[in-house]
């Protein structure tokens, strides 16, 4: 299993970013994929997930309306669109297999929200 995230960076409050993750080494289109994050000093938290064909997606209640997950199975890619970013969205964001925080994940991409 290999998961490689990209797209993080420094953004001002209210800005937007789209994170990308390319996956390999497993049956991507049959695998639930998630995004999880770890904010400074906090535990890893689940952010959003998608079933294998993308027909069912979920976002944690606290981020619904600002974050959205999508996938392109033809490219083995999963995305996290993040809008109206806030200071407390600062975190390392990871692409992961399966629902929740327990599955294998990539090396992460840093998102820093700061003015």
C-alpha cells in the first residue's frame, strides 16, 4: 500500500486548498478512502471518507459545509476540498484507507492557516 499526499501549504484564514492523494498497491476502486488529520497537540481525527465508487461520502459534522471529499478511480486519486479555512484547521492531513483513523495512511501534507 502506498499513499502519497500533496497540496498542503500556507493559506490565510478564509482561503481554500485542495489536497490530493495518489494511491497504489491495492484495489483502489473497491476500497473506502478517508482523510484524517492531526492538529498540533491533539489526537488524530477522522475528517471525511468515501466509499469505493464515490457514491457515498461523509464528512465529520464539525467540518460539513466547508470540506468535501471526492475521488477519481480512473486515476487512483482521492481529494479533499477545504474551503473557508480557519486557524484551527492547521494540521497534518493524511490520506488513509478505510473509515476512521485506524487504517494505513501516507506521510501526510502540512496545512497551515495563518494571517
